[in-house]
């Protein structure tokens, strides 16, 4: 009986730690090995991000051939983006702040390397329109 009381008192004396926020997943997109030769696409080919949470997107080239990242259609009021040629291991990063759908492509392989990013406002559950 005394042991139970001591254990209860000891557990009450331990400060309660607030739950730590989960780590925000990185918004990373890769150009996989073989994308230039085997008609593979960006991976993943569609990403959804939230403004102020994970809206900085980084593309990394894991292929042995060069690729680019260039916006094709963007929401009204958004800035277009375009990378130089990214060789194996190179990365390109943009921060997207205007909600909507952004489509982009590799200008070297536009026939098959096309993808999209949906940007959602931090107080919204649906993206804005696209231009």
C-alpha cells in the first residue's frame, strides 16, 4: 500500500512534457536514375504543399544526364521559375507562396518529364485557381 502511494506521488512529481510537433516532411522531388533515357518522370509527379508549412520545394537530380525544372502554368500572381541544367547531384529550390496548381517540365525531356505541384493556403483546404 505504501509502495503504491510512493509510485503515485513520484509520477505526479514528474513534469508533463508538451507533445513536440511532428517534423514537417521535406518537399523533395527527384529526377530518378534513368529519367533521361527510360522516359521516367519526376518522382513524385504530383506534390501538394501548404504555404508556411512545407512550401519550399527542392528538386535533386539523381540521374546521370542533365535535367531542368521550368514552370509552365502557374497561378495568377505567382512568379515563374526556371533552373539551369542540373547535373547528377545538383539541386534547385523554390518557395511557392501563391495557392494554386503549378505545372512544370524538364525542358530537355518535355515529352515525358512533366509534373505538378498543388499549393494550398495555410488556412484553406483547397487550392486557388491556376492561370
